[in-house]
C-alpha cells in the first residue's frame, strides 16, 4: 500500500497578524496559537493542527497562576524564529507518513490538536413513545 505523506499547506495564527514580521513585545515571554494546515502531498485538502508556541518564561508564569496544568500540544521555543519553527514542524511531519488518513492524523496529533480529534459522528436516535 502507498503511504500518505503529509506536508504543510500553510501556517496561520488567529493571535498574530503576520507571522513573518511578528516581533513579540517580550522576546523571552510570549505565547500564541499557531494553526498548521497539513494535508497529503499533491492534493488540495488540508486539516488543522493547533499548536501553542510558548517560551519557557511564559510556561513558568502560567505554572505560577495555577496549581497544576497539563501542557499538551505546546511547542516550547527559546525565541521567536518563524523559520526555525517551520523547519521543526516540517521535520516532524516528514516522520508522520502512514497508510491511512487516520493513522497520519494520529501521528500528527502528537504535534498539535487535530481539528477532528474528538469528533463523533452524529447518530440520530429515535424517541420511544
């Protein structure tokens, strides 16, 4: 069976207007949501994987605000370097080829929260009378 090879279609952030020119106010203390739109190589389709990009100082501040938290889908960076972030994500997804879409998504969900991660198909239930 032929493997599905995922690629980045584009990166987007609802928190950062322009990722290429972003300059955090505090270079060592920031966090923002990055949405990696990833799909099979050679196709038009893509699915969203949400990643929180944060610095260690941002994590430390967050940990001080709550007693316990579970940072899943976080990418910890020393400084903001969009080229380095993109390269890291590209190298991660190069290791995520698989035989089915769901297998690829499962591998990629270690990087970011897959938009269909908790999806359950709607099943209409008939009411008993």
